[in-house]
C-alpha cells in the first residue's frame, strides 16, 4: 500500500489478473472483474476504475460514461497512462476535451515540498595524512592534550612539534609519527619532512583534518634546496584551511590578520606580492630576510591530495628526481572543500515517518544539531501544516560548525 506494507496474497493475485487482462485488451473479462476490483480501494480510482470504464464502453454497457465520471469525481488525474485506451473509447464524446481537462485539474498539490537544503560541493579526495587507528591511539598518548578549540589545539601542537628537536637533514624510512617521536627521544634529529609528518598525523589524531604539503621554489627542476615541507589543516571555528610550518613553528596572515592557507600563499607568491606576516609560535630566530626566503617556497605546492598547477607542470625536481603527484589540477578550490558542508537525503525514521538524513563532509564529525539541538544523522520532518525553516550544523569534538538552512512547506490537509 502507500505506506510500504505488502498487499495480501488475494490482492496480489487480483492485481496480476487485472494487469494481464488490461494489457491483452480482454474487455469482456475485465468488465466481469469490475465488482471484485472495487475491493482494491487503493488502486480503484487511479487504475482499475478507468480500465473498467473502458471495458464497459467496449462491451456496450450504457453505464460506461457514468463509471468514468465516477472515477474522475474520485480524483483520477492521469489520463496519459491510458491514452491508448481512454481516447479510443471516449474520444468521440462531444465533451471529451473538457473531460481530459477535468482529469488533469484533479492533480493534487504536493503534501510536502522541500525548497532549500544543503549539499556537499564535489571535490578531490581529502587524502588526509593519517596513521592506522591503532597507531593513532598510541600517538594520542604522546602529544599534548587538545584545547577547547581546534585553532588553539593546532597552534599548541605547531609550537610543540617545532620544539621537539633541532633540525637536521636525516629522514625517516616510514611515515609514522609514533616511531619518529620514539627515535627523537633516543636522540635522533630530522628535517622538515618529519616535522610535518608528526604535526599532520598528530592533528588528525586529535580530530583536526590535516595533510602534508610539499612546497617548491620557482625553477625547482634544477639546483639544490628547492623544496620545503609543511602541513595544512582545516580549522573548524575559522572555517578555512590554514598553512602550518612545523619546522619553523609559524603560520602566515594577511594585513587584516586573516590566517592564510597554501592556496592563498601560492597565489600571493605568483603575483609577486610582499611576504605576508608570519606568526611564530616558538622562540626561533626568524628575521625578515629568513621569512622572505621561506615565502619563496610557495611558488609550487603538492599535498597528499594533489598538486596546485598554474600553467604547465614540470615532473622533475632538482635535476634528476621525479616530481610525482597523485593528481594535477589547475582549479585549486577542488583541494579545499568546506568541511562544514552537509549533504541532505530523505529516508524513513524507525517509526516510518519521513525524515531528513544528513551526511557530514567533516571526516571527524561526531553528530549534528538542528536549531542548536543535538541530534543524530536522521531528523524527522515536522508535519505541522505551514512553512518551516531549520538550520543544520555538523558537530565535532570542538563544537558546532557553520549553519546551513533547510526550508520546506507542508500542505494543510
């Protein structure tokens, strides 16, 4: 039935028989079945009534027109489903055009219409730089405890990682922050790659989406020292991706104090803009000359998600090293999704009522809130007649993200 319940066996058999007769245009048999088909209250006005009216006309029953009038009065509104039957049977009636118009006028208004809802903008895969769940649990015991906000947590981790060891040119053979920190405790020292390795994996461990990013100076295909590695992270309360240099313990801002991401820093570098403001989270000695130098590395960027390409791409690094990447893209916004976004679907609640089903873009979402009230991924639609608006937010361990609107109308009656 219209609530999704299965029909009883006798009704299933009746419907199969009626369908077979109507398809075969066996009108005498269909006419004889009319009284029994009236027992199918759900499908009589929309299906069997029109078929039986046609059958009555075809066998010469004088009540054929009255039967058609009956089903029209009952709400029949889809003459196009029976175009090859109704018009041949009743098309010669003088008022046939008016009958068709009456049928179409029966079209009921939609009981519920949803006019506005949030969606997740298509983007490249996030490609977060993470450990396995087991290793993340170990790493969580080695790093500072999270603060109340994602940004304060990220800044504390940035400074903490930057101070953990003095830079050296040694490298890890595996991407494992737990092992790296254990070796540091044993006296090992590493380079920018490992600073970013530890920071990115630590951020993800604490529920802050993060990736490792390889930066390159202009003309990186030749020379030495052309590369630098940092990480980038989505910060919940800022609603943006930010660039974090773990080796130097700094991030960058524009003249208004807005924190910058890799995408914005690469654009500034390509435009020949002055070095933006550096906010240093450690006691490292970085004068303006050094900051200008570090800014030159934003000529090119390749994260674990792919490469930001402006013009042609050179797949060679420092004369004879391959500059590999998982993805080339000239549209950088595809690498930087808004992780506050929410997808909206429609489903049935456990009670069989219409519900909105939400899916978070944020990989570390813990739930949702509708009009500031925490809820799960399903929210039962309020069926009270009238116009309704709600706001939906993703919830993470650091709190609610941006609000998104859902608007819908429920018909009275």
